[in-house]
């Protein structure tokens, strides 16, 4: 699915939201996530599409 952000600022805000959510994800799992780029990408695409977000 293509995900397009209107500006660099919009993309940066999406990254900040993903980072915050991913921090909570790592707290829940109790371990670092070496595949964090995949998790961020999934989060950002789903958030943009209005779909259920990963936890």
C-alpha cells in the first residue's frame, strides 16, 4: 500500500508517533527490537490508512 505524507514535517511527526509507540512496545516485550524499522513501517502505514495499530 502506498503511503504518502504531505510534507517533511508530517513525515517527521509520524516518525515521532511511531517512536513513542515502539518504546511502549519494547516496554511490553521487555526486550530491544532489532527489527524496529519493520515495526515503524507497519505502524506508519496502518496509522495513515486508519487501520488497527500494532502493539
